[in-house]
């Protein structure tokens, strides 16, 4: 099992870069950053709070690190044109010297689409758009020129120079829906989802079924999962975490319980466990200590 970190979008840029350097020095596998413009409210409401822009952050992260993979988790094709995404990805792969991973999704956050006047299409149309976008991106990254005639995108002998260092540059898609899983199985190298072993297992089964349906080798697909970690022996804090809005995506308990739970991801066949910093502490020092704790006390027991 490989381990990666995921700082909150609201951290200071200094802390974000410090976390990237720390991840690099501790031997973490990856550094992920969300692609959003504002805090999510699950509605059109807007709340105040810093949200740093991923495509400005990632070049800096790539420049100050040497070994961790770097990527957005994930960039919505409802917001970004595929030609822009492909060209950004290729250049960032050069900055990172072959460590970039392009995370893609169809888009979902209501308030940022509404506030910025970006249409959030109905689910079918959104996925239709995504299916075209990932094909365009894959072609731009893999071939000298791309011609594509679709309902949403048209490319005519389009170049994407320079080519990325990696061949292929990996694409990861975050999803759990059957059709999106089939698209991922056809066109992406990696699949990602949220959840505890219990809540993510049905999504994993959906993805594996999608691989079988489209004739993709499921063993070749890198599978990653993320969950919030609350390391405590206090039962009241455990109960509070599990009862909270992210309870289905939270692992709360002692170090031994965390080790046992991550071991169950290994048994399910996951390759990478991603740790958001939202529950690792109130200060930058606390969060850094949380990432050290994970690498020192958890990783040796499950990897």
C-alpha cells in the first residue's frame, strides 16, 4: 500500500509547500490538491473562506519536490476545456520531471458553477461531455496531432507540444457511478473514490464490473481511496466523528484500529491510501505531526 497526502485548499501557501516538502522527505507516494474555487455548501449558497487555485499551486509543489507524484483530485471537465487540461498536464509533467498525474471528474459543486456562470448540466449531458473530454485529452497527450468531431468538442489537427515525459501520462478519475466507471476503465489508468472499507467496497465492485464489461484488465488499474483519520482512544470523540457529516468517510479510533482498517483496504485490492489533513490537527505543526505519525506508526505495519 502506498500513502499520499491531501492538504486542504484553505491552508496558507507557505504551509502547502511545507507539507509538500515534508511529504517528499518522509517518502510519501503522492501529493494531491482539490480543484475548486470556493468552499462547498451542497447548494447555491456561498460561504467565506480561502480556497487556493490548484493549477497555480501544483507548479510550485512540483518545483520544490523531487519524488512525490503531483496532481489535482480532481479537475472537472464542466469547468476546464480538455485542450487546456492536456497542455497544462504536459507542461507540469516536465516541471515535475515525470511525476504528474491528471485527475479528472465530470463536475458537481453547485455553488461555484452558479456563482461564476458556468453551466452545471444535467447528469447525462455532464457525463456525455466528460466522455468526449477524456478521449480528447488522452489523444492530445499520446499523439502528435488530434482530430475529433463530437457533440461538445471539435479538434482539427490539434497539436499538444511538448509531449509529456511519461508515456502514457496517467489519468485518474474519481467516481463510483456505473457509466463513469466504464468510461474510466476504457480511457484512464487509475480510479479513485472516497470511503471506509465498508462504504467504498460497493463502489470498488462497480468499478471492477465496469472493467470486466469493457474488457479492461482490472489488475493494471491503479486504485486509490481516501478517508479522514481521527486518531483517538476517546470513545466520545470516536462517536462524534462517525456521527458527523463525513462519518461514512471517516476512520476513527486508536493507532491499532487505524492499522487494522487500512489493512482491509489492502485486502480489497487498493494500491494507494490518501490522507486529507482536515482532521489531523488545528495548527500547521499538528498537521505535520499527523503526517509524521502516519509514516512512522502506521505505514510500517501495513505496507
